[in-house]
C-alpha cells in the first residue's frame, strides 16, 4: 500500500536574467519523475548535486508548486486540496534537513522548539505537552533533561537526533530526509541511520530518503530511484540495483561509494566531466556527454523507460528491446566492461 505516489512530476524554474545579465534561462530541475513509497518503507532518491532530488522532496512537501504531474499522499491528490485541507494534512509529512542547526532557533530551548508544534496542532495540552517532548527526546536517545538546554550545547549528531524528535512530534506517516546524515562523521552517521531504522520499524513511518551517497542509501533503504539531470534513470530494490546496476550512470555512482570493487572503479574512471547544467541539458539521453557507451542514437533520442527485470526500471537504449540492433556493438562492449547482465 503506497503512502506516497509521484506521477510525472515536472518542475522548471525561470530566472529573470541569466548569468552575467544575459537572457532569462529555464532550469529544468525535475522533468517527468515518477515513483511510489510504500507505507513504513524507506525509499531512496539518489544522484549528484543538481540532479533535482531536493526539488522532488520540496514538491512532495508542498513547499513548491509543481508545474505538472501528480503527488498523492495516501491516495489524496495534493493539488485538489483547499488551503485548510492542506493545513490539516501537513502534519502527516515532515522533513529532516542536512543542517539541523540552521532550522533551530538558537535562543529557544529544545523543549520550547519541540512543544510548539505539539501545542499548535493540538496533539497535547497542559503538562502533557512537556511530557510528550521528554518522551520523544528519550525515544531518539537523548536525556529528558535536554529539553532545558539550547541548540549550541549539542554536537552535530545530537542536533540531528533533536531534528528527528521534532519531525516525530506530530506522528507523521512520511518523513522527507534530505541529505540528513551527509554532514555527520561516518560513525555518527551509522548511529543516526540505526535510530531512523528503529523508528521506522517501531512507528511504521515511511522515509523519502534523499542522498548523493549510494552507499548510505544502500544501508537504509529498501528501494531507490537514481536521478540524473531531472530524470529517473534507474529504479528498483536497493540490493540488486547496487550489486548489478543496469544504467551506466548507476555504475559510476556505485564506484564513487567506498566499496572495493575493481569493475566499479573502472566505471568511475571512464566517467568524464561534471554534471551539465539543468539550464541547458544535453539532447537525447542527458547522460550522453559523460557516458562511455554513447552513440549517435543517444545524442538524438531520449531513451524510454523499460522494465527489463520485474520491479526494476531503466532509461537507457542499451536495455530497450526496440533498439537492440542500433546498440548491438556498444552493448557487447558494455557487457564485457560492466558485467551488468546475467
Ligand atoms: Fe549511455 Fe546511451 Fe544509455 Fe544514455 S542511452 S546511458 S548515453 S548508452
């Protein structure tokens, strides 16, 4: 049962003037993204900076208005809601940011910061508010006495625990975690991920987990979508996508995560250049300027999304049965180099 369904989401940003006072430009941040998140599941959205993954998270939370497409929470299309209905639904979706410090008021105690949403949304009243705050702090591994302290008195990992406690104040069904552990040391990262996993299992809350790090997504999520320049290029169960990537870009991402795999290192070595600008994405397959297997077809024709294995999708001509003849020679090279076919 899906708690979140995103269908053909499109979001473009228009600048008033371009770089150095030039013409206005359109940033195609998200260009037809679809996925779903099951209730109580952690679903990862992974890709490099600038691929549009944070825009997806902000659109899901209704912080920005999509240009096209549909976002449904538990079957309700968010676009159909009146402002009062949206306000009533908002507590069911919460967010955890990369830098919790910037979202905490330095002059407010943790107790005050956490009790505010509880009071505003009528989740408790009177003494029960602070009791709920203390229970939440203990649930995320902090002492109840932390309620009387200020944000600067905590370490980065502790502040992220506070951010998680705050996200839980309204008992959400879905938490959007955008690079939530990226700023933490590896050992603290592991502790925070373990905590989120426990909360997911205990409370049945689902996570939309946005990260640039495929390795982190692997430890936390069940399924994932890989994004490149506003599009989903591959999706499926984390284990199989990680062990046998279908898309050349997923191969290179896997190589960038800290795993000792010689074939993955080779793929990384062959990935050239920076991610192009979303203001002028390459024609055809957006990845063709960096892909070692790009052909003329890739430069002119957008690959369609196919499902070569049940439950897995990929947008690459190498996997499209309709393009087998056009891609034959390239595919043979890819099979030898990437070993991504059974
Ligand atoms: Fe590479 Fe072509 Fe596949 Fe794009 S469609 S990933 S350029 S082989």
